[in-house]
């Protein structure tokens, strides 16, 4: 039986379209046929993602400064229109997501989220393809910025503004 599937992504995102073409080319070399469909965002969201009508999809996640990813990974968030549209379920992951929301101790939360990410990497409900490159530029009057592998905004609450603009 031939192995073939359709890979969906959204219009207006050249990085995702290029990633789809690279995937298609690489899989073609080993005999797997990939059809790429690039859809308008609302169509992709409401007709395919919300209704769980897809075989494979290229999307991206962005989370805020708080590492709470409950809405993406908790098993209670699998209804139409919710973010766990792949219906990922793991009782230990659910427990960790709840624990991460219930503690304010940053060191404890760090341990919780490290274990959570280890479990997700083991289960591999997604294949994480890449982390997009960025070249952030910040005016020199901003102080306290500490670059890290996850970007520069992780410590945004500690940033300070120096100079005359700080009084405004």
C-alpha cells in the first residue's frame, strides 16, 4: 500500500510553506507522497483544525512569559475550538499542568515544567520542526536584558529604562 498524506498549513506564512516543501521533498525520496494544501487561516481553523479533519498540519505556538501551557496539552481541552486539537492525553501530564498552575514558587514551577516537557518529548504528540530565528533590537536605554535560548523577553518584568524617558 502506498504511504500518502495531505499536509495543511496557512496562507501568508512563507516559512511554513517552505517547511512543507522540504518535508514533501525529503519524504518523496523515500517513497512517501505528500500533498501540500495551503489554506486561508479561517478556513484552516474552522473547517479543519476545530473539526479535527486533518492528517498532518504545520502550525506554530507562541506562549507568553508565563510557561503555563494547560490549554494546549491538558486532556480536558480537546473540544471543538480548544487548543488541544490533537486530543493528546496523558494523566501525568494533566497532573503536572495542574500543579504548575497551583504553585507560585518559581523553582518548583521550573521543576514541574521541565518534567512536563520531558514527558511531551517522550510521547511526541507533535514533531517539533524548528524554532524560528529572530534578531531582536532594543534601544540602549533598556537595562537588565539577559539573552537566553528562549529569547530576550523571558525576564521582561526585570527590565529597567534609564535616562530621561524613564520619568514619563
